[in-house]
C-alpha cells in the first residue's frame, strides 16, 4: 500500500511539472525531536531538508520533500538516522503591502505523505532486532518566507509535525516536531 501511495504521488508530481507556473527549490537546516520509547527523555535529531515546489494557479503548489536527520543518543549502537521522502500540496499566500501588491512576507501551509526509513537503529522484527525499518510518513505544518531578492527567498521558519510507524517495543507510531530554516531559489 505504501509503495502504491508513493508511486501515485510521484506520477502526480510529474503531471504537475507539465503545467507548473513557477518552480522553487530549497535547502536548509532542520532540527527534530520525539519522546524516547516509554515516554522518557526526548531524542533529538539534526540534519537537513530539501524540497522542490511546482507552483499551480491560485497560490497552490505540489511539493516534493527529502529530509535526512541523525540522532545523538550518546551510544553509537543506537544512534539513528531517519530519512523521509514525501510529497503533497502546499498553499502559500503572499501578504499584500500598503499598495495592494504582494509583499515580501509569504506564509504557507502544507500536508505531505510518503515514506520514512530509519537506519543504524534497533527495530524489532520477528523476535529479533534489525538495524533498519521503513514505514508510512505523514507530515503537516507551515512556515513563513521572506523575499530577499528577485529570485531568492529566506524561509525564516518552518514548523512541522511528522508521524511515522517505525516498529519499536513500546508504541506503534512516533510523533516528531520539526523546526528549520532554508534558502529558497525561484527558477521561473
């Protein structure tokens, strides 16, 4: 089922590219955290995110996003790498300036679905621990872009919620909060 969803989203992204009015690429830093298994301390991750957004009419875009983060739990055995690849819609509405034209500040909201892959960890499978696992990933959130130059925007803040269902001993899902900043280049 997960592969079908990802395949359909990739096909949809290809169709959107054909009618896109604008293209944006972004890359930046991301911090994410979740509660440890059993509800103890937080597990903190540092890494990056990159996305491509194909603009559609009426402030909508189709977004493809790739993230990669690594935890530092103080133990090389269980430090985990988490990669996600997701796609979905984004709504972005520039705030108009005093002259009624689009201003420099542009908030957005998005919902993404795709795949999460945990590696360098310890995931239960058939009574044993394996070093990697995959699951469905769901993300929702938003942010604020600030136009710096004609083709360059600074994503001042992006805040997201991420849900995965990587196997573990205590729960069937993980809830992450993510915060980051990026540089956005407008290609057309």
